């Protein structure tokens, strides 16, 4: 379609979305700001170049997809809640997290801000733009109520932080490869990005990221874009065992030079067994326990699969038990978020 037609249709849809209750009023602010910029783009004279309108339309399409996802009851709010806590520890800017469910086995986090483009390419718009940055999360629809299966998002968040703060790129300055060709440097950089994202995830979900990698592609060989899975697993295990090794020291030195936190455990395994045995949500006591729900919940599932689980898990099938444990994890996280909102409201 013509970009002007698409923009008009998108503005119409965003207007309807803006009337939908949101978890976060800041999302509504972004929708309303997009509507105002669209009106400007369609009405301004002389008109913007068609290429500018086409690029802007593509950005609005993407924003619309994720903003729409945040209005539905299907949105995995509990996963968003965990991601927001982790993001706040690494990125100084105010961020708004929005989620779209994917029909593929596709986890991702990526920046979604249209505002930088508006500020530079649409220089005649003089309205106020939102200060918060949009972060788009993709979660497979089939896992929308399976938070324990979404631990891969911490790996994707590692990539997001890496690119936002140029961590791996900076390692080429702190630990240069003077004899490497540009092509080899690109391979080194790609591999360092994967290792950093793996270690980042291990800081929050511990050994769960090992199981996640093994489930995705256990026998992947060395490639131009990824280290071999066996190498990645060995690196994560060494980190979790508390070993010191050259690659970890490289990341730690680079993070320090960038004024970022070190790679270290940011989770505590909560003692959820008694609550889950009684089919009750666990009362999460801290942010560390919030992230630790993944390691503890995954371990609890493993105990059930080996026949050492509670009595209620022996009568049904593995899928039923998996659903129940994920449901208890989801409710535990949701209750923690409600308690936090209540606390803020009473302060």
C-alpha cells in the first residue's frame, strides 16, 4: 500500500488501542505521540519526501505490533516484569518494555524507538516526544504462560546490553588482535558477543541457560557467527563454578572501563519446595529471588521428571505437571509485582 494510506490506517488503529486499558500508562503516551506525529506527517506542507514517509511507516508498523501486544490479556506480563528489573541494572535510560507473541520459536529483545528517526528525518515536527526508550520483546505464543521456558530472554537481553553499551566491541580495544584481518576480527567479535550473552544470562538464571542452549542445538559446530555449543557450555560451567579464566577477565575489565557492573550471580534460589508441594505460589522476598525463580523452578521440574516430586505430580502426566509448575511460577512473580505496586502506592 501507499505509505500515506498505511499511516492513516495505523493512526486509526492506534487511536483505538489508546482507549484500551494498559498495564503501563507510559505505553499509552507512546501510542498518542505516534498518532500526533502521523497527523503531522500527513498534513505538513510541503510534504516530506516519499522515502522518509516510507521509512517512518515501517517504524510505525513495528511499534503498532508490539503496542498492540501489550493491550491484550495474552501478554506475558510476568516475563516483562523480570526483564524490566534486569534492564534497570544495566541501562541508565528510562525504558518501556512491550511484548509481541511470535508464532515461531523466536525469542528476541530489540530497540524499537521511532523517536530518533522522527527527531532527525522529520525535522519540522515541533511536538514533545517521549523520553522513555521502547524495548520490544518477542516471546513464542506457545510459551506465553510458561515463564520457565523463557529463560532464553536473558541471553537476548545480554545481546541487547552488549549492543547498547558496545561491550564486545570495546573488548577489541582492551584486548586487541593486532594481526587479525578485518574478516577475522568480525568472527572474533561475533563469538565474543555470544559468549558475553551466555555469561550475562548465567548471572540471572544460572544453570538454566545450559539446559536452554542444550535444548536448542546441542551439537552445533563452530561457525562464522557462533562458537561451538560445547565451547559455550564449557565457558558457562566454568563461570558458574567460580573459575577464573582469560575470557571472563577480559569482559570484567571491559565492563569496568565502561562503568558497568561486573558479571556475577544476580540470583538467589528461593526455597519454594514447601509452597509448590502444597500447590501454592511462593512469596518472593527480593529481586534476587525473582530471577532465582527460574533456576529453582527448573530444578523443581527436574525433580518431578526423575520421580522425586510431590504426590500431586505422580498421578498426572509430565505435561500437566509442567503446566502446574509454570503456573505456580507465574503466579509467584505476579504476586511479587502486585506487592511492589501496592508498596509504591502506600509510600
